[in-house]
């Protein structure tokens, strides 16, 4: 007889796997709003301290600039940072501090494993950035804390059809009238060795000709999920989402 607890857990995992990205994101946001322990867990997983991010020196992040350059920040953001400029006298502790202490106490009482996660201190937001981003060159997700000058390999414009062309010898027996069009994304994925990149004459199965730092994609392509990050050989700067202010 199947264990009902295990069966229920497997069904839940299967249901989560089947969720759309949008619905899963909404559920995670709701969980963070309603559960302090969950909020702490997501912070520990999705943010990293800026000093732990390797690479060229970054420009002043946009969310640190004067508020006149940004939409007015929400009350949670202001509350979390009001003590940093000494505006709150000598109390040295605000309501958010008390909330965090209460959260920690609840975790200890419940034996919650989240209590062992790295603590998130109010006021530390200015020293953190989102941990994950999508590279504009190789189009892969990467961890900014593990980014190196050799992490990304790509061909210039490798995501665009006009940077590679079909190898005539490879497709010598391919009749487009019978077998379909060759120059498509689907064919590139199925027969990478049948397409030649103009930048280096390598085919899709050979090592790309450029090795460099990962660089986050532009804000629109990332659906405004990232914040400012710099990288690459030319130390280009990519400005992305301010959504992190919500945390």
C-alpha cells in the first residue's frame, strides 16, 4: 500500500512542475507577502552581496541614485532604510528589526530549517543584487556570484539567423522541396554541425570563437526582472528592472 504522505508530496511536486512561469511567480510573491520565513528563504537564495560579485567595478546602481531619478519608493523600502542616514535618533532599531527578531524566534520554536539560512538585515538591500540573470550573448541563465572571464562562450550574434549559414556540402542531398527549408532555427538545433558561423568559420558543434564574462540581457528581453550589472571585455553596463525595491 502506497504511503499517502509520499503520494501527496509527489502529486504536489508534479502540480508545481506543470505550472506556467507566470502563475508560479505569482504564487511565490504571495507566499513571500504572507510568510516571513518564506520571505527570508527567497532573499537568501535570490540575492547576493555586491562585494561577492566578481568582475569589473560596477557603476553606482540606479536604485542608489537620488530618488528624483526614480519612481517614488514604497513604504517598506523607506522603512527598511530610514536608519541608515541617522534620521531616527539613537534607537538603532526600527519596526523591521523587531519583525525580523520575531521571525527568527518563530523559526527556532517551529524547528524551521529556514532559521539556518543567512540572515537578511534591514538596511542591507543597498549592498545586494539579484543573484541570477540571463546572458545577452549566450542566452543562458547564470549566477552573478560565479561569473568569470571565461564563463560565457558565444559567436557574435549567435542568436540571429544571419550570422550563420547552411553548409552546402553538409546538406548536399537535402531537397528543400521534399524535406523542408534548411535555414531555420529548428534545423540549426537539430543539425548544429551543418551551419557555419561567418565570424570564425566554425560549425555549431565546435567551440564558439569568443570567451568572456556573462552579460545580462537588456531590460525588455529580461521582462524587467534584473537590476543593473556590468561585465564583459568592454565593461558595458546593462540597466534593468527596479523590481528588487519591492523586497
